[in-house]
């Protein structure tokens, strides 16, 4: 059995290995980044470079996991939101699309930060629940003593959602053949970001439809249906600025799940270099299986929409059919069953900005501006007509396709990162010098006191 991971008992500032990793040269980490896939205890199949590690797997300890998690998804302070909210005449310039003033280690359109990080190791499966957390100051890491927040935030916000390692099937079609030998094995930690697409999807609809944009979203999937014709006839939306629904949804998939998850894992990839760990980023073959195993609610569509499987497809028993909508009570999308209808879900997004405690209100939590009250006084509020048009469009999608969104999942999982202690003897035997760098070579000595 792999050794039980150790817990940090002393202040991080007193741990030399932590300070070495914190001060690791950025450009070294960038150019040292490689996929290094061979963990301790693994066996490489095939005849090209056969190798069996004779070492026991060593699980990541608490601080190794904490540093990786917070490099990927931690709170860094307050985002600046340094963009024009209004023009000189006080007319809306769409800065009001910002959804949060919390600054995170990963970039997010409109400051939405709708992605949460899950991970699994030998002991369990966990959610790092950060989406509703607020910054305590402009820059969270302003002095060396602030580094203690890494472990504090990790402990305070990590919620166990399952016992033991997530039992992801290690065969096709769930796991591709070249990943079956080393993915999610003893000693490794597998990190799995999941994005709530609905939060920013609804918010961005209000952006593209409000003045001065006035884009006219129509449903090119359903015979070019025009659920927003009323608002065009009233002069609010401009039919000379058509916006196909399918294009909007493809954009949301990229902007939210694609960009946010990629940046989170790239941050963690660079942190692997600084700590001296092996690992790599890859795509899960069938994300719905992992989401179901983690306890996500999978809702079958109320109608057969554009993403319905072909009639001849017989799914394997472990592959759920339907849309992952959330983890009840912990991470929920803005759509039914968590809201009675789409109008209620849209209203909730609007309230997060303009309602009591909304980010533009005086009681809306920390903001980067010295004059906090000016946000409430000057920023143009999303008008009632735009709110109602957004409710109508989202309600149309639900009524037409029996799901929301129409063609992409409300909760999306696109890429994973595995971190592990590297079996350097494999690379010594088969690779040219330089396959791994000094921090990896000395990791077990520096971090774990091994000779």
C-alpha cells in the first residue's frame, strides 16, 4: 500500500522546501514544463521502453496538494475591473458585465470564475469550494507571512465528496489505452476542474443584448426561430446584428470551460516544476462518467434536443445519459431542478449584481475602488427590458430543448491534470540527459527527507 499522506504541522514560512518552490524562477518553470507521465510504482507496457518501477508509490502530502490547488484556483485579492463602465455622457459602455470583484489565480470572462476544482487521491475525492469566497484585501499575498493562507484556504474550503479514490473505469471508452497504465493509480493525485457554464452564459446574454450592443439572438438550430422578435419590434434589439444561438453556445464553451480550465491547469503545471513533481494535462475520454461517480446530478432531457444520442447507440452501463447539472447543495447550475424555471435562474444572476448585497451595491462586499459608493451611484444597471428578454430567451431554450443550454452541458469537464512523484530511473535508462530538471531530481530529498 502507498504511505498515508502527511499533514503539515508547522508554519509554511519555516518549511525550506515551500520557500524554494515559492521563489522558483518563472521562466525556468515555463521552459521546463513537460508531460512527465511515469509515476513511482508504475509499469510501462509495450516493447519500445519496457520498465517496471521497483519503488512504492508516494502520495502527495498536504502542502504539495495545497500549493497546486491554490496556484490553480486560489484567491489573489481583488480584480481591478479597470475598464470604462460608462461613456462621458453617462451612457452604458458595458463595464456592468462584471460578475465579481474577487481576483483569482486564473482569468475569467467578466470576473465570473464559474469553475471549481475537484481532486481525488488514495484517501478520497474532494471539492475545493471557492466560488462564493471573498477577498480580504487588495492583494492577498503581500508579505511572506501571507503564504500561510495557502494551507489555511485549502483546509477551510476543501470538502470531501467521496471515500477513497474515485473508481474511474480504466478501459475504453472511458479511458484511452495509452492512459490506462498510469492514470489515477496509487500515490497520484488527479485534479479535475468542472465549469458551471450557466452563470456566465446568462450574464453574457445581458451584455450582448443591452445597449449599445443590441445583438439579436435567433435560433439557427430550430429553423431560425425568433424568440426575441418582440424586443426587436420594440426597437431594443437590432435585427441587422444577428447572433446565431449555436455560435453563442460554442463561444460560451470555449470562453468558460475551455479558457478557465486550461489556465487553472497551466498554473498547476508550472507549479509542478517549482515543487519538483511529475505529471501532465490530458482530456478525459468520457467526462460524464467521472461526474456521475462524483455524485453529480445527471438530468435526462425533457425533450430530445440537438444533442440527443442516435437511436442505435447503446451506452455501456457506467455511462449516464443526460446533462450534469450540479452537485446538490455544493455546486449547482443556474437552471432546473435548482430553480423552478429559467426566469428564476436569470433573476438570480441579475440579483447577484443589482439586488440587495449585489456586487454593485454598497453592501456588496469588497471592491477595488476607493469610492465604493460610486458603483451603486453611477454604474448603469441592466434595464428591465433586457432582463425580461434574457428570461424569454432562456425560457425558450428550456421549453424547446428540455434542457439549458441547448447544445452544451450546464456543467462541463474538459481537461484533467495528474500530479505524482516521478520515477526518474525510467528516464535515466531510456532518455537523453535533460528529461527532468534539478528540482525533480532532488524532490524526495528536499521535500521528504529521502536519500
